[in-house]
């Protein structure tokens, strides 16, 4: 439960600070024999601020000692 709590806190902070996650991946544009042209495409996954806040609060609640969620 502690690992899940820490993970939720980290995801919540990232979601609130950056507003989402971005990553790049190479994409082939042209492949003509010995000529190869590629382009890096950036993908973005937006995280609404309310979702980041919910993850942050849920993570803190999982780490609060003496509190049972059952």
C-alpha cells in the first residue's frame, strides 16, 4: 500500500506541475532504398488538474499512519 501511495503522490505532483506527460518516438517518413528519412513525433497525454489533485490526496491518505481503508 505504501508503494501505491508514493506512486500516486508522484503522479499527482507531475500532473499538477506539468499538466500531463509527453514522449517522443521516431517515425519513418521516407524509405527509398539507401535513403531513410525519419521524424521524431511527440505524443502528449494531458492530465486534468483535478485528476492530479485526486491522485495526490489519495496517495497521502494511503500513507497516513493509523488509518485503515477497509
